[in-house]
C-alpha cells in the first residue's frame, strides 16, 4: 500500500466536492475499524441506516499510480472511483496511517476484499423489512406532529427528519424521502425548532404548504402499508412512490414519434441529484414526453451532459416509455430523421394543442383525480392574449376565458422578451392550482413573428418550473388579496379559506381541535353544498383521542382540494374593456381612465404601483397626443425614450421625406444610442408604409447595416431589412419568402449553438467565450439567451458581461432593471457600477434621472460623468438643472469634463436659452458667474454666453450685476483679465 501525504490527495481524488465531503466525514469521526491488508485499505463508515457502509480502497501502480474505491453506499451503482466514504478513507490514510491495523485477511463483507469469496445475496424480505420500518417511522412522525403541532419541534428533531429522509431514499422510498426533506425545510425556514419568533406575524409558518406535505406523507404511508401487506401497486404508482430500475423489457415501446423539444432544463434536487431534462410534444398525438439524465452531483461533474434538441424535429423517433404520469419519460432507441424546426412543424403543434382554457382545466381535473398524481400536468393550449391585471398575468383564449400565470417578476421579464414584436398563438407548460387559481407555469410560446411562426423559450435553464404548486403558495391575507384581484370565483375563495383554516389547525395540533374551531367551518362547507364533508368535520372533535382524528382530518383536507380543483373555473375577461399594449400586440390591460405623463409613469413604476404594460399604454397615449410637428422639432429627448419608439415610428411612417430627415439627424448627431435605434425603426416604418420615400429609407437602412460601427444599430437594421425583404418576396412577382428564411437560418443556427454553450458550458471561461461571440454576432435573436445569462448565471463575471452585451444590442427592456441596480448602489457597489456603464451605453432617458442622482451624491464621478456624457444633447439640460440647484458641483472636474465632451454649439444654445429666459430677473446676476464657468469648457460657448450676458446685464443696477457684466466682458476680451 503506497504511503501518501495530505498534499497528494488532489492527485488521486479529482472531484474537489467529494474530497471536501470526505474530509468532513473523517474530521467528524465517522470512520470505524480502519485496517489494511496487502494493497487494500478498509473501514466501516457511519451512514443514515442501522448498519455502517463497508468501504475498500485498492492501490495499483500500473499503468499509473491510482486508488480505486468501492463502497456499499448508494453511489456504488455508479462507475466512480471515489464516493465521499472512499474519499474519507484516503484522507485517513494520508493523515494518520498509524491508525490502520494490519490485518491478515480482508474484513468479512468488504467490497472487493476477497475476489474468490461468493457474496451472499440479500433476500427480498430484508429489503421489505427496511421499507416497512421506514414507512412506520414516517407514520410516527406525522402522528406526533399532527397531534402536538409544530410548536414542540426542536432543532434536533429537524435534524432527525433530514437523516430519516436520507435513510428513506436508501430504502427506495423515494416519495416519502422527498416529502420528508420538504417538511424539514419548511420548519427550518420558519425558524429554529419551527417555533414562531417573538413578534412575528401570525401565520409565519406557511400553513397550507405544511398541511399539503403532511397530507402527502400520510396518504403515501397508508398506500405503502397496504402494498407491503400484499396489495399490488400500479406501475405508475411504483415509479412515483418507490421508484424502480425499469429494464427495457419492463417498458412500453413507443414508435413513429414526431417530437419537438419545447423546453430544456438543468436542476439540482434537495437530495443532491442533477436532473437534465428535455420536454417534448408529439406532433402526431399531442402527448407530452420527457427525456431525463439523472445523476448524483459528484458524477454529473464528470459525465457528458445530455444534449438539447432545440430547433429540431425528431421525425420517426422510437423509444421505450417508463411507467408514470405525463410527461411520460422516454429512453430513445432511435432518434429518427432530424430536420430543422419549420413553420409546418409549428402548425402541427398548434393543431395538437388544446383548443381553449376549458379543455386545459378539464385535463387538470382528470389528472388530479389520482391522489398520487403530481401537482402539475403538461399542456399545450391555444391562447392569443396575455391580460395584465395588477401584479399577475393571465393567458386568455379566443373565448375570453383565462388561465392565470404565477406572480413571478422573473417570469414577467422572460415573457416580455419572448413576446416583444410577435403575436401569441399558444403556450406550452404545466397547469395546476395556486391560491385557488387555475395557474399555468409556461415553458415556451408559439408566436407569429415578423418571419412567421416561431417557438420561443420562456424557461430559464437551471430553474425548476412549477415549484409553487405545492410549496410556494401565497398565505394569509396575501392569498386572499391575490385570489380576489385575479378574479377567482367566490366559491373557490371561500373553499380555499376553509382549507387554509384547517391547515392552521393542523399546524397548531389536533389536540386543540374543538367544536369552536370546526362548527363555523362546517357551516361554511354547508353553504358550499358540501354536506358530507361538513358532517365529517363536525364529528372529529367528538373523538377523545387526538391521534384518532388524524386520518379522517387528512382525508377531509384532501377531498376539499379535489373540490377546489372543480370549483376553480376559468376567469372571464371582458375584451371590450381592455386596451392592447402598443409594444406587445399580444398583451392587453384594463383600459385606463386617464393619460399620465412620462414623469408620473416613471414615479409609479419606481414605487411598484404600475406594471410595464400599463406604463407602455400611458406612454403611447401621451406621445400620440403630441402633434407630429412637435415630435419632429423635439427629436431630443423624445426619440431617446425607448418606450416612445413604437408610437414615434407609427406617427412618422406617413411623413415620408420629413421622417427621413428627422431620422438622419438622430443618426448623425452625437446622441444617446436609443435615439439612433428609434431612427432605424422610423426608417423601417416609412418603408413598410410605402410611397415615394420608400426607396430612400431602404437605402439608409442598408447603409446602417453595412457601415455603422455600433453592433446594436447593425443588428436592428438587419432585422428591419429581413422583415422588408420577406414582405417584398411574398409579392406575386417575388421569389417567395423561403430565400429570406434560408438567409437568416445560418445566423439563427449560430445563435442557437452559442446560446446552448452559454447556458450549459461547465466553466466560466467557456460561457464568457460564448457570450462574447453572441455579442459580436450582433443578432437580436441572441437577446433571450443574454437575458437568461444576466439573471441566472452562477458566475458574477458572466452576468456582468451579459449586462454590457444587452446594452450593446440596444435592449431597452433592461433599462428599468439597470436603474434599480444603480439605485441600490449602497447595497452592491459592483452591480451599481455595471448599471452605470450599461445605462450610459444605452442612452435611454429613463436612466438619466438616477445617473444624475448618483452624480450629485459623488458616486463614482468619473464613471457616472462618462455615462451622462454618452447621452449627448439629451443630458445637457437635466445636467445644467442639477448644477444650478447644486452650484458646488461645478467645482468638480468631472462635471466640466462631461460638458467639455458635449457639442459646443449645444452647450452654448442651452446656456443662452437660460440667460434669455431670466433676462430682467433678480437672480440672473447670481447665475451669470455659474453660466460663465460652465461655458468656459469651449471657446465657442464662452463667446456666445458672454455675449448674451453682456446684452442681458447692460444697465442692470447693483454691485453683483456689475461684477457679472465685467466678468462677461473679460471673457470677450473687452476688459483685460487680471493677472
């Protein structure tokens, strides 16, 4: 046996995570009976079960020095050199070789200890006994909690739950294991010992989530008790409750599938397994399938990740399906003929989708009849509108019936990116019940974009969807407010409230369940015509033993959930009272009664009192109310507001030559980039409108695409030309739009390739390389992938580069996010610095106010001044306003430097306009010295401002006015400057 030192451990154990775990095990005294024999090391390792794990390490020096580990823990089923127990044994050998007893033979039962010895096969009775013991322990846990409530739970009991969950997993009780971990996590999040902290509000424990987990544990335990007593399990219950290694002969064949992947995710479970999953819809049957790669964390790091099939159709695929619930898990035997995802395939997706919200609800109701079915069921449903009401969105079908979407700010961001510039046709995802609301967790959308049908992802890789269905429900007053605001039926709300009060009673403990608690609830159940359930509830307090109340209490709670699914019908949206959002043609809001100014909209958005969609309606109304002449004369700052772009493009489309002139001005003046991006959209609108100016506008767009140094401008111009060419190609004399698609296909294929690398590459360096390549490619199709990297990448450096890339491509959707980051500069300085750079590069006036606030505070003056300067003439008046209000800022070199880098004529015009406006005012003499100091950054502006002041102060009385006049004359050289 080779002797090694602690410094050599990484030579033999490549996985740093397993080495760390092994070190902790050794330091915690978890290894017993250390021994060595010939070229092998042995020990017993304490585990969660009654018996320790048997661990062996064998050394070999050919072909190279190496240790091979074997262990009886669950990781033994994977081909790995080191589990954490084997790693701990090698740590022990490196640190304390003297603690190993020299043996004359391998210890009995050690894996690999004696290759000639026949192992004794464990009987099924032993495994069944372990399962029975685990079920009994869960039953005891649920009974104790149900009777006494959570107030009696201490930290040590929570730790016991976590260890119990590990033992349940080892004994193949997979559902009980997962739910036990969920229960422990709920109690930990509430606070030490599950007790409510002093002064915490009532309902600190999420009672509904707690009751859901308790009900699931008890019902699963009861089902398994019957199974262990001889009652057979349905195959899909075997897969859901205990799991099984399904051989190919056990699985059902599925052939002639035509599959489209609509989501790909990577997530880590609470018990440290990595799951990589593709979700498919079959174009022939409309059924949903799933391909999964499930690995323990330590093995996932060294295993080739399963690939995504995004952008492909698997025609004629063959597979075997595992027993279970939709989406059915598949193991491919033949991927069939792969072809690109095209319009015909997406038409087939729409043809196989459920026709309306009512059909989706019927699917959910049928699914939830099985108490052991997962909370969610996959659907594809035709929807043409998203309705924004309050903080929640709803997916609306052509009948006006609505499925609610989760109240999730991150989801709203992803949807906004997926639906911008496109019309919604269908959503694909999972449907369930959240806060008495039928809720759809969307994973992808089929949209009608500029070039036809597209499948756009909504899912963020690494984020598990639908987790709110059981564990993340709203509680207490928040639950009521959300359900009422979203339009849930009164009956559903009433039943939801009854279930919530029952959940709180369970958390308190059934010992305290008295008639005073149950009678009012029973009366409400009778009002809902649930007579049998009311009678069952009234009878519970009459049972003297609280433990005898538990089973029927859980049964009642579960029956009420099924009733809630039936009562929670679709919400009807009156389309006549809604208004479409100009920037999102598939989104509607309740028609506002008034039109607010951009400043008021910004204030309400900052306060969280208005959604982006309602804000867009107000912006469109405001700018549409301005005459075209004012829009032409006021290119700045109006054209620099990203929310105004659609309205400006629509207004300027019929103006022809006048529109082209304004666009040319915006493109050539040193101005913020959003004004230039708006100019490109105006040119596109002119072309699409037609008329004599069409050819000139098209030529300008091609010039921008070919010669602009700005990647964002080139990308936007290219996107506009793609749309124009597609329309031209579709004309009777045109070549057809296929050639436009073919031209774009190569770019899109490259974008998809880089997007996959950005989402799934294992190292930070690889993801950064993919990100930079996406930015350099300069295609707007990269925006969703860049946003996902910005919000979700684990490496801060990748998130930072994603922010810069989004700004480079002109993603005005990110402005408000960057503003919030800069506003939080006191909490995260690095994030704020990134936001300042990005806001300056974008040049959207919505970011200017926060930049000026940061500048006034003296935050990173050089960076912020450069960001303000990048806005060009848009920033000039607000900057001078700030300096007038805070004259001491003029002493900062950064302030004068920002003005120095602005156009001298613009600086002069701004200051002269202020002088003329104050002519005759008493404070002009006071402001004069400040204006002269600001104008001194340019010779031209100094002369213009000094001339204006000389004229305005001529004959003005008072020493201050005369001093200002003399200073102006010195600036003109009329009076010599003093040495």
